[in-house]
C-alpha cells in the first residue's frame, strides 16, 4: 500500500529529478568503474583495453593466485566470521538482559551501551590500542594485538548495533506472545526458546549480517589493532597499496570482492528479515525497515 | 462435580501510590459466565492478569476450587486466557497454535490429534487448520485463540475484551457463539468488557468495577434495575436522576418531585432529600394535561430505531429522558409539543444514601442525566 501511495505521489519538478538522477550516477560511477577495471585486459587501471579475467585468476599476479591477496582475503573472512558469531551471540544475550532491567539502572545502562556507537571509531580504536598494549591487568593482558585484538575491537563496535536491532524487535513484539506461551503451560525457559528466540530470529539474522558487513569493511579499528603482515585485512591492504604506482587491476578485483560481499550481506539481511517475518502483520513490516535502517 | 470456582480475597495491586485494584472481594461460581464490567482504566485487565498469574498482587489471595494459587506461575494454574489482541503465534499454523498447550502438557500424539480436531470443530474452524493466523479474519483469529485456550480444558477461562477489535456485526455473532460455547463446555468464564450491553446479554452475573473497587455484583437484571450506587446507575445506561424531598406518610413515605408527590413503599430514608433514578423506558408520555402527572415540553427528539428518545423539559429547569418504543401504538411527537409525564412510584430506585455525598451538590432541584 505504501509503495502505491508513493507512486501516486507528487511528480518531482524536472530540475529536481535530474539532480536526483545525477546524484545516483555520481554514487555508482566510481564503484562501477573500479569494479569494471578488474576485468581490463592490460595492466592499466585507467584505460579500458578489452575484457579479460586474468586479474582474477590464472596468472601469478591474479587475485586468487597471489599469496598477498589471498592472505588478506582469508584474514578478512576469518575476522568477519568470528566477529559475526561473537557479536551476534553477545548482542542477543545483552538485549534480552537489558530489556528486563527496570528502575534506576535502566538509563545508565542504555547510555553505556550507546558509547561504542556514538564514539568516533578512531577514538575507540586508539583507546582499545592503548588499553591492550599498556594495561597489564586481566582481561587486557591476555588479548594480544593481531587477530584476537582485532576481533575484540570489531565486536566492541558491532555488538552495540546488534543490541539496538534486537531491542527494537523485542519492544515491538511486546511480552504478549511470551505471556501466551506461559499461559498455555510453557515454563520460563520453554517460553524463551520456543517463542521469543523464534520471534527474534529475523532480528538476530539482521544483526549478524550487519556485523559481517561492518567487519569486512572496517579499516580503522582493524588497522590499529593489527600486529604484522599476517593480520592485514582487505581494507588495510587496499589502503596501503591503492595509490602506489606498482599496482595492477588485481587490486580492483580485491576491492570488488569487498563491495560485493558487503552488498550481499546487506541484501541477504533484508531478504531474510522479510522472509522470516512474512507471516506477521503489517506492523512488524515497519519495524523490519526500521531495524534495517538502524 | 464441576470445577472452576474462583475466589478473590482482598485483592490489591498498587502501582506507585495508585491502586489499580483495590481490596477486591469476588466469588465466581463454578461454571458461571461472569463478567467484569467497568470503564477504561478501572483495573479489569489487572484483575485478570493477577488471576492468570502474570501480575502478582500487592496483597490479597486468589483461590481456585479452594486452592490458594496466588503464588503459582501462569503455567501451573488451571486457568487459560484469551488475550485481547489474540496473541497467536505467527510462526505456527492454526493447528500448531491449538496444539501448543497440549504439547507442553506432553499429551500423546493420538489424543492430541483428537482433541485438536474436536476443539477446531467446536469453534467451526475445522477446514482452517493449515492456515497461518495472518491468513484469517479477526473473528477467525479470535476463535483460534479461544480454541487454543479451551483445548486445555481449564477450570477457569479468562477473556480480556475478546471482541473489542471486531466490528459490530461480527461482535454480535461471536457474542452468541461464545454464549453457546460456554453452555457446551461448562467451564467458568470470566469475561472482561467495558460494554454494558455486552455484559448484560452474555452473563449470568456481572461485577461492576470503578477505580479498582467493586461497586456492585449481581445478575444483569439486578444490576440494571436495582443499581445500588450512582456510578452503577449511570454506567448501566441512560438514567434519569431526580432529587426528591422526603415527606412523612402513614404507610411508607412520600417523595416530592417538583409539584408532584409519589407514595413510596418501604421505610422512609433518613435524610430530608434523596436521589431517585428512573429508566427512560419507564417514563411514559401522555397527552397534554392528563391528571396527576408532571407537565412538560419536548425539547429534543432522537430516533434510535426500536425506540424514540424524547427529552422533556419542565418548569424549574428540570429535564427527563423518555424512551418510547416505535411499536405503532405510541404516537410520534415533535419538538415543542406539550406532554404530560407519567411516573410510577415503583419504577423509582432510591440511590444508596451514602452515594449522595458524591452527587453534585449545587443542583437543588431535579437533574437529568443522559
Ligand atoms: N504496569 C503498570 N504500571 C503502572 N500502572 C499500571 C500498569 N498496568 C496498569 N496500570 C494502571 O492501572 C490502572 C488499571 O489498568 P487496567 O489495565 O487494569 O485497566 P482496564 O480496566 O483493563 O482498562 P481498559 O478497559 O482500558 O483495558 C490504570 O490506571 C493503569 O494506568
Ligand atoms: Mg484492559
């Protein structure tokens, strides 16, 4: 219904329409161009000289055959996998606990949860770096720079988003269905598992995908908390090499992987959310969009 | 024997310093269709939640068949609830929704299927078992919620305004169905509504609540015809409120309203003036100048289908509302017409004297409410 009414809405004045279209093109152009040059037939990253897949695979310099690239790819995927799992589990549990907090603690808890989200990423990264390097007290002492610190850093950031998304969902669901389950004879645990978790699934999936997309894309935290060349992620590799003269369209291929995985994760989140909530009423459709735009 | 006697003893629930339920004492007989009636915010839902086990009372006890269940969690009470918004599980089909409680009770597969079939038939949804709740109309969803609760054969079934989300026609249909269902299953129904007509048509007995307190409990005719408090009188429908002066008499007493005097039965009230109520349908209109009656002018006419409501103004600023059936016998009257108003003393209800204090003190003469 909403789309219908939007379609029937006021027609944009022509100059405004042109402006909107120009903006769209401007948005897409650099990304599409960067992706296209990964299929260039020569080493040039600015002049189109025919189609080939050599920068993707087949030669020692191709994305999938060169140790440097594959190491970055592998490391990024590892980080993303760990971050996704940990922040989804932690975020879900936190959201469940936080929504049950009543009374004076409620406000401070909400505020503290928001800190990682509102703090500039750079500050968070530096703060984490300093804590993990110089504080010799547990738990700071056990987290070493490199993969463990990178995962900790990324989770610190993403878990806040997961909490926000899942809390939104819990707020919309209310406690009616859980109460109904209790009324029908389910114990507290059964009601949680059979009803609440089942209902939270869509939001959990969205949280997971958002964490994944964030992790894959993340540069600042990952860079600050890295140790040596074995902990270089795709964005870090791109940052260090993209402006160098000695690069090939394989770098464009690497960037393409980044863009495509991120887009896929976000698209998947949106599709899964719709699929998992398809039997719910219109009201939760709205929350779906809200959760996704959060 | 029939199970399902519900007793509330001194039930109180306070939120901050506000009492949502205030020292409520109630006894609901086994198998009764019992309604709790009251305006929004009077504590109906809170009462039901306490009985269902979702809210623990600040003080007071809940007994079911003599057992104190006050501290039992919802899943250990032989009570089921039909929630106002149905609360059907969206990820389960109609059958799965209905089977949910049976599964929790670990009922054997064969019996489960039998009982689900049975209850779906009872609510006329046999062919809808494989649908999702979202594919049902409001009324059908309502019946699923009912089936889901009834299949567990609770001793007491709680219904929180179960029809409030439905349109008028669907409501009436489900009112009839619910009543039949109640007769068939024989379970105690505790039914919440803020609609006095609904409460009257459906219930064996009605409890009227205001501000968390019990105002009156009794059969519909009792509550309607012999309201004990001003609040109940007004809440149970339009009623005319009259101030009368009490005069002594040989037998009974005399109520003086304006210029007219009415011989009342019973012992005279203690105070010098009392408040009397009379239902609009008991206010009879006669031609101009009939003897012994009050004489007034029609100031408002509203046609409501089965009856026409007239508002009659008298001298000294008093007005009365009269409901006259549109049965072809009674003539239709127009605004401005002079009529006589005939009131029988036996139709007057003396409003409990303690309630007089609550009545507005400034109207010295006669007040009409409606
Ligand atoms: N959780 C709560 N916290 C604070 N106050 C509450 C809470 N639940 C109910 N109340 C208050 O208690 C009073 C009774 O509420 P209740 O829901 O029982 O009313 P109700 O009779 O069911 O009304 P309605 O017909 O509108 O559903 C209201 O004034 C309400 O504001
Ligand atoms: Mg209510």
